């Protein structure tokens, strides 16, 4: 299963539509779940994340200082992770203050999409699009560039 563990709910309907569209597309390839935790201060968010993150999963935190991957590299990471026997991949998205360092340290990878800052809802849509693109690449299916 792929889990997207994130802080906060998306209020804008057009972003929810985008997120739900890619969630439906991904579900044709793999089970996916979005877990939304309460937006709060960093300490409370950390405590909630610690209750939610499974250390047996392959955990990838979204971190502006993390490693940047191409779409092909991300698809290889996803494919290799499942091939290596991990049952779940969890992508962790922090709140407006980011993620506590202890959360980052417990993750298998730190992934950055850019040095730019994105609104949470838009970023969630971008992440889901890249996961969908990864499955298209893994399955040698065409997808727009």
C-alpha cells in the first residue's frame, strides 16, 4: 500500500478534485490511502505523526533539503522498494512549519521536489501525479511528458 500521511485538510474543492482524480488513477495499480492529521503546532504534529508512522514501512519524508529525483528515478525507487519486500511506502508531508527533525531522522529517505515552497494542497496533487507517473513508467505505459 502507498500511504500519504499529511498534516491538515484541503479546503479548496478544485484541489480535492485533483487529489481524488490521481488517487483514483493510482488505485488501478496499487492500494493508496491518504491519512490527514490535525494541523497544529510542530510538537503536537510530531506526536500525532509518531502515532501514525509505522517504522516497518518504507518511510519517505518530504523535505526541502532532501534529495531531488527525476520521475524515472522516483519510479525506480518505488518499484525497488516494493521488490525488496516492503509492504507499504509512506510519504510524509509536514505542516506549515515542516517536519520535526526526529520525524525526518526516522525516515528511510528525504525527498525534495524543489527548493520552492508550494501550498500543501497543490503539493499533495503534485506528489500524487508523480506517483501515478511512476506506475505508468514501471508498467511501460505511455503518459504525456
